[in-house]
C-alpha cells in the first residue's frame, strides 16, 4: 500500500512533516482542548508513533507542533482517522486542510477512509469528497487519557509481545539471523553475534512462544547506547515489529539514564538494496546520519554511523 511518508513542505512559516525526528513531548503542548481527562504529552507522542500514518504541522519559529492528524488501518481496504487537531491560535489558516490533504494523498488507494468529526469541520471534509454516513461510536470515558494501556496492544501485529532486554537469547538470535542471509550471510560475523547474545541485553519480540524478532543493546557509556544488532524474521517484516522493539528499547534506555542512541549500518553509497531497506527503517525510527567511516569494517563495506537523541 502506498503509505510512504510525503516530503516535508512549508507554508507561511508552518512546516509539514510525516516523521517525529527531533519531536519531544514538550513540543506537544496545548492539545486535547476541552477533554476532561486528556492523554499526557508522552501518550500523545506514543499515539503518533504507533499510528500507521500521521502528519504534523510545526511552527518554524518556535519548533512547536501546532497541528496533527493520525490514521489507523488494516493496510488493505479500510482506514480510520481518529484525531485531527490544530491549536486554537493557528486555526483559520488552512493548517488542518494541508494536514488532511497530505495524509489522504498517502492512502488514496484504499476503499474506505472513515472518521467522526464535529459539525464545524464537516465542510472541510465535504470539500474533500467525504459524505455524511450513519456511524456508531462507543466511548470508555474512564479510559480517555489512555494512561493504563501499553502501546503495543495497539500496533498492527497485535499478537506480539516484547520481552525486556535480557542476556541468554543466543538461540533465538541464531534462528532469526539464519533466516536473513541477505543481511547476515557471513558465517563468521553471524557466529560473533550469536556469541554476543549470550551476554548482551537483548529484547525479543514474541509471537506466542516463538521469538520473531530481536534487538541487541550495547552500552559503552552510561549516557549513551547502541543498537548493536536487530533482526525480524522475513515473514514478519513490515508489520511494525521492528518499531515496537525500538520503542521498547528506547523506553528502557531512557529509564536507565541514556540520552543518546547510535547505530551503525552499511553506508548507502554501496547501493545494497537490502541495507537500503535497513537504512529506511533506522531513518523511520528517527536516526540521523552522523558520519561515514570508510575503513572501520572492511574497505569494501563503508560504515555509516547514525544517531538520535533520546527524550
Ligand atoms: C530492519 C528490520 C529490523 C525492521 O523491522 P520491521 O519489523 O520489518 O520494521 P517495521 O515494520 O517496524 O517498520 C517501521 C518503519 O520502518 C520503515 N521501513 C521498514 N522497512 C522498510 C522498507 N523495507 N522500506 C522502506 N521503509 C521501511 C517504514 O517507515 C516502517 O513504517 P511503515 O511500515 O508504517 O511505513 C527488519 O526489516 C529486518 O530484520 N531487516 C533485516 C535485518 C537488518 O537489516 N538488520 C539491521 C542490520 S544490523
């Protein structure tokens, strides 16, 4: 489904983006106006990160997120837009319309996109082809803040649970690495990862009793950490499992005092189609390229170092 991010654009000092790079909870103030028990700013960020798609509007002067929209979907036929909000001060400037247009452009191949909205927003949607339908909705008002729900209950792979980082995951790591020969085809380095998984804290993504993904974390300093290696069974790619492990790893690292996260991967100048996918994943997780080290590994495998700050 063509749900890839649209490029960023700027209109009248407002920038529009479909990623969360550099967005922290403090950039999300003032939302859920008039909600009696609104989600926290942290929960708001979780909601965006766990949505299949979202768009944000940023005041280029202050860096504040001044509007957002999000979408959830089965990825095949149907989608629902749960939330659209523009901060009161920025209303009446077309921000909501741009958010809607950018999001719809990414999901135009779907059969149905539904939403519920207030009467005053009806014309905005009608001008984009939406029609009034009869809709039924149920609300659990004592759950409005979404405080008691773990984010992973809502991701696309609903049967996946994440085990906290622990050593002794070598068996699962080996099975997954061996299922990914396009990335881990060199026996010697595969064996090294397996050996390291005996002692290195490793998160596992579990589908029932079976590990379908892993993420190994190394700590060089208390303030920082590295995604040492990550893998998901090929049958389970692009179902949100990598994202889920990443979110859990970040949560764990932040609680443990880490402020920066790094990851090393094959530099895109190699043009390796598989590692270009890996890079797309890291970029979607908010990493930014920092430097290429041409000879850190072998001269024919230039290493790209990516970093992100943890908030
Ligand atoms: C990299 C890897 C761990 C990602 O796990 P995953 O569960 O497939 O990734 P997710 O479904 O959570 O993807 C999260 C986001 O990353 C981006 N992404 C992931 N795979 C992508 C791809 N092939 N092309 C473009 N973007 C991609 C997307 O933005 C995606 O969000 P979306 O699906 O809502 O658009 C997995 O693909 C993998 O095991 N790859 C092989 C091993 C590897 O590359 N390891 C790292 C080298 S050490």
